[in-house]
C-alpha cells in the first residue's frame, strides 16, 4: 500500500503530530517518540482509496487513542501547489515547499537545477515577473504514493498571440509539502 499521510494522535493524554503509513496488514503510526503498528481489525474505518478516516482508534500496546485528522494526500498537496503557482502567489508557494526543495526546469539539454526553498522562490518570483499571464492547465494527474505526475499545458501570450506547450512535472511530496518538482516538455 505505502500511502503516508500526516495525522494527530493523542498519546498519554497529549496531542502529538505524526504520520500514518498504510501497510499491507496494519496502519503504522509514528510521532512523538511513539511508533506502533495498529492492525486494521482494530480500526473502525479505512477508506478504500488509501485515505484514512479513523476516529477513536484504540490499540492495547499504544494505550492511547489515535485520532486521524484530515490527512492531505500527495495529490492534494500538488493541487494546492498548482493553484498557488497559477495565482503567481510566492507566499502561498512558500507554504507548499520543504526547506530543501529541488526544482529542475526544462532548459535544454538537462534542465537547470535550483536547490533550497529561498533559491526556488527567487527563481519563480523572477519567472512570474517575466511571464505575468502564464498558466499551467493540468491535463492528467497520476499518483503513486509520494510521487505525483502532472501532464500539463503551459499557456501564455507570445508576440501578442496565444501560445502553448505541453509537458510533464514529476513531483515528490514529503511531510505534506513539495520536496521536488522536475519538469519536462515536448520538444
């Protein structure tokens, strides 16, 4: 299964942030110095699509209640990122990125690599200034755990005429944020 999501758990009467990982036969909770595997038989509900919708989950080894809070999927993270990107909202983008995020653009032959949140935000701030009317329209999104592939059409005005190009972004999501965005275009 392998889908991981953020959650909040009540451990020893205190709420702690953590993650849940959906394994073959159990839900693995990690957070607040606690790591416990909770058999699915003890969980009241798990959505078939891999999302977790458990409330008041109890496990004898944990001696605590685990409350799974609205876990954001990898697809949700990328969708939030794309909305901020199309709005050219650098502050909203900052909230979507890990501190060590990586971006590779489509510049031939291998793309230019930009590393770290400040450098990536500076890159996009300058790009937005040069491309004020640019948008990316998602054609298709494919999710595989923490990896998301988005097929897109990039549109803008060029020499006073509508222009577009199609491409693909390969995203890596970690802890509810974009850790990498590697871009490719049709040549």
